[in-house]
C-alpha cells in the first residue's frame, strides 16, 4: 500500500509503543458520519474521515462539512472542511449540489484523487467522477460524466495497481430489481465503462417466515482483488447469505453469482485488501428474527413493508465480524470485532436522537490498513453506536477464547426485543428507523459459592410485552471445524439448550435449533442439580461428545454443514413457563484442536 511507509515515518516513539500493544479491537474514536466511504489518506500520510455533521438523518443533505484528522489512527482531531466538501456518505449524493471534493482514493501511479458521486437534480442528474490533483478539500474538482443513471451507494474506487485500473462497485434499481454494477476506468477516471451484473434471487417466505422481507436483491455490492488475481464481489440480499460473484478478467465480465459462505441479511459487506495480498471481509455474520405475518402484527406496519418495499425491524445489525483469507478461501477468524454498545437499551428506537443517521445499528463498514500489522475499521451509522476501532491482523488467527464475566457482559449478547413500533416513521417526523426497543434477558447474579464474582443466570420470566421471553446467550470464538468447549455450569431450575452455530443468532430466537450445527440439552437428566459441573464438549468429524469430568454423557450428531466451522456457542433456557432459578454459567473456554 503506497501510504504505509509514509505513515510509519510519521509515527513517534509513543505512537509505536501504543500501536504495538493493540491486539484485540480497541475503540479509538467516533467518526462524523455513516461508515461507508469517508476514509481516505493524504499524500503526507494524514488519515481523514469526512462526514456531514448535524444531519437529521442519513438522507438529509443539511449539515456542516467536517473531517477527523489523524497521523497514527489512534488520536483524532475535528476540523471543518470547505462548504459542501463531503458527499452524503451513505449514498454518494453530493451535499447541497456543490462540487467540492470530500473523501477520495489516491492513485499511486499518478497522484490523482478520484471518487464517484451522483446528482439527483435534473440539470446534472446521473453518476459522475470527481478528479483532482489537489485531493480532498479541492473546491473545484474536474467533473466527468460516467452515466445518466443515478447509481446508488457508491463505494470508493478499488485500485488494480498492476493494470492502473479503477473499479467502483455500485448498483442500479431497475423496476424494483437491484442490479450490481461495476464502473471501470483505465485512464485515471477520464473515461468509464459500466458492467451490469445479474441481481440475486428475491426472498420467498418459507417457514419459519410468515411474511416477505424487504426485497434487496443485489444492492450495496463491494469488491476486492483476491490473492489469486480473481475479483470477488459480495452483494447485499434479502436471503440468509450474501451473494458472491467472481471475475476472471479484472472486472470486464462476471459469473452468474451464487450464495456465499457469509451469513448476512439486508446488511452491507466490505472487503479490504492488505498490502501483502491477503483480504479481510467485514460483515454482520448474523441472522434476523423470522418475518411475521405483517397483516396480523401489532402495532401495524405500512403496505410498503407488507409488499417487500421496506423492512419492519432490523434485528441482525448489532454484531460485526471479520474473516481473513490468504488464498481466496476465507477460513480464518469469523470473530466479532464490534458489538453495539446500546444493543440492550430499552429506548433503542430513539436513543441517540435523529441528529445523525436514524439507524442505531453497527452495520456498514470501511477499513484501512495501518503500519505495524494493524487495521483501522469504521462501523455503524448513528453517533450513539458507530465507532472506529484498531486491531492486529494476527488476532484473527487466534485459536482460543475464554469468558468469566469478570468484566461484565460486554463480550456476549443476551438482549430480548420489546413489541415495538415497526417500520420507518422518519417521514412522519419520528425517530426509530426499522428498530425495536430491547431489554435485558440473562443477567449477572452473585456466585452462590460467595466467591466475590458473578455468574450468568439464564432463566425465564413470562412477559407478554416481549417478542420472545425465552432467555439465552450468544458467545463468539475463532471458527473451527474441530474444537473443545468447556463450561462451568450449575443447573438450578430448568436446564439449557446448547447450540453450536457458525453465525450469531438472537438470544431469544425461538428457531435457533433450525440453524444450529449441533443441538442438545443439558438439564437434570444428565447433570446433578445445585452443584457446579465441569462440562466438556468436543466436536469433530460430524459428532460432538459431551463429558462431565471423564464421564461421557452422550453424543450429538452434526445436523448442518458449516463450511467455515463453528464460531458461536448459543445457550437458551429450556423452561416453557416462568423459571426464576434457571441455569448458572460461571466460565466458558474454547480451544481449536
């Protein structure tokens, strides 16, 4: 990467010491706008994150153009840019109709900066390239028309340095179908050609779904060059997986597309190519709750939602993940790099106000390689939830993880959903974009052995205000097909259903068992009650063996194929009625074999 040596030269001794100590993701700041296209690097190695401060929500154009500045990725200073210098980050639409350049990609072979933007007014309607030899902040960039169509969600250009080629991934909406599109220039943005790609299939409600999802069949595509030279493009879908497309000829043509290995529904993927050729995928490796019968829900939703032209609630945008490949096959990591800090908030819909993006999720990403083997990733939309974090790439290669709740529940998910207003009410002046309020499910309670520590209690309290009151817990560890999980567990009331999964599923989801690779129960039939038990779960070759001490309790057969291995432990109460005693968890350990 052209800027890495420059950045490294800028680092002070203190910067080096601080960066060297970062391993797992560490939050370093809050970016000024949605996480899609605001990051860029100046010729002297300055990192900038452009945004529009003070918007009422992500589609508004009103606000102050600002950017954050850093020379080490750790410390950030706020600065105001020239009027209108930042496009609306979420869409690529130029703010207030001005032409000043915001974030852009620098071409290392020429020094020129290039970005793609769109205009929706009649005079300039279409998609354009901004070109500048000055870079971000240029009040008069050269404008080149790419096409007459307004391409949506324009990412920053991806550079094929060996060919001096630029590729911008985007999409066009044609009669309700989202066609991924790649914009290509071989002369530093002076001329462009467009390549249209097939849309993905649409969502068809099959049990447990009783209604259709918002139909996004190929929007927000993102691409990168793999180590073997192929181009890989991931597209957003309304299905349970992103769709993947490959190009063997540097983007000139693409295959028909197929379901990828990456779980993801109505969210945005992001691919980052590192300087050594490895590629990191950032995405929400999560599953939303099943779609209800929208004609029978209370409160009611609009016809827009019922017809698949909008969503009722995003219940899968609270956990971010990263996986890594060095050979084109993503097999390392699948680790959660960011968790929504307000994922259990009882006022989730309105928390953070509407002075930024209305979406309180941590979906959407942009990332940048830093010196010393570190990566800067920006994720999220609303200022209450979006964050920038730095982590070491080698953290993705770890083979173990553990949790004893000594630092609280920050590494697990336990929230349950409150029956809330669904749908987007922004047009009516109300905040809470496609979101439900939440509440705590499983809680920390004092260890009954009076150790001074706390343990997690998974029980059930019947509550008709909740979408599901079935308490549970989801915990992530590095993905593997063969591994050992150890639990310190104490059955007090009803036991727990144990599910080993390859993605995050909502703690209270009634249908976790349908999507689990392994599914079994731990209760009084297999463990003594009122005493701590050390349980070992060893999974390999299609079977999980469950032990307590040296005693084999039983085996469980693998139900589903998991191409990238297991990366989640999901525990959920077995109680069908109120159970205040539940099951206690003191410690969890994982190690890949």
